[in-house]
């Protein structure tokens, strides 16, 4: 009698243990069907607040509500079996106080079934990260270009072009590592700075527009699949699904107008 081997999800300690080892593979996902595909190849999947821009047409991630993150988080958890699922804490759900952050992080974890949350900010968020991790909430940090702060930054600007700013970025990474974050996303950061930070801290760095020297990489799924008309410099497009979808829709419309669909194969008798 055959028995099925139970698939176990990747855990936070397993990700943390990959520091300096085999590179960590990650992508974003926002729905069950794409998550099921990514799940076969990624070590962790991020339900990013980028969904506000990618899926809902927002100009930035600032307007993404907590309920929306929870809804998409549930879908991704339902569609996956093996990857660690990390859900972004959206703007305004953690900055006010550690207590506020804990209430919202606990809600995300309970209502989605995810394994960790992610929040933006370095030194200024160290106290909150420590507060959460001491209370059983695994935290992935995010420094460098922090999209939720784009209004303060004056847009999505590459960080570290001026070497005088490097000590502040290094301090941010050290602060979140010391506070208990199990990994940190380095976004939009000049390559030598990201490589330097990776060597300085004891937790995995996950690069996006950073360095191949990072302990892992992440991209927005829709960007690398060619579904967006414009992609940042740091994105390598691995597929051209946008034109493929448009051609399929065009062919469908042509068949409908010509009464060539449905045919005998697609109707019931």
C-alpha cells in the first residue's frame, strides 16, 4: 500500500540558515493559480504590497489597505504547499507603535496562515522588529529603496549613489539584523553597497535591483513575465506573456465576430 509523502513548508529558520549558502529563490505572487506554479521553484513567496500597482492600478503602494493584503495572502497560501509565505505589512499598519504593529501582524498571520510578515525601514523600525520577534512574529526587513516612503524620497530613486550615504544604509541593515529580523530585502541599491552589506551582516540579504552577491533574489512576477508595458532596469524579462495574451484575445474576438466559435467541439448536444 503506497503512502503519499507529506510536503512540508520551508520554515523561517531554514531561510535564515541559507546565509552564505545556496542562493535563495523568491518571487512575488498575488493569486492562487500563479502561486501554485511559483511554489514548485521558490523558497519563499512574497505577497507584496506591490499588488496595489500591479493588480489594482494604483500609482504607489501607499494606498494599499490591510484587508486587501489579507485577501491576497489567503489566496497564495491556499495555492501553495512548500514555499514559505511572507506577507507585506502595508503603509500605516506598523509605524505608529510596536503595539499597533503586533496587532496587525498577528491579524495577518492568523487570517492568512502565512509564515512571516515583511515591513519597511531600518534603524527607525528596529524597536518594532524586536518587539514582534520577541512575541512570536517572524519579520523580514526591507531597507534601501522603500516604496512606502517614495513620497518622502521624491520618487523611486536608486540608493547609495553618493558614497557618503553608505554608512546610514549599513547601519540600517545592522540594526534590523540585531533586532531579530531573519532576512532583509535590499532594494534599489548600488551594487557595491549591497555586496558590502551582505558581507557585514549575519542574516540573508534578498536583492532586488541590488547585487548578485546577495544571499537571494526576488522580482515582481508580472515584471519578469513581460506583463507590464514598462519594467525597471534591474528586471530581466524571462517571458513575454503580455503579447501572447493579447494575441490570444485578438484571435478569440476574431472567431466570435466570424461565428467561428463555438464549434461542434465546444457545444452540447
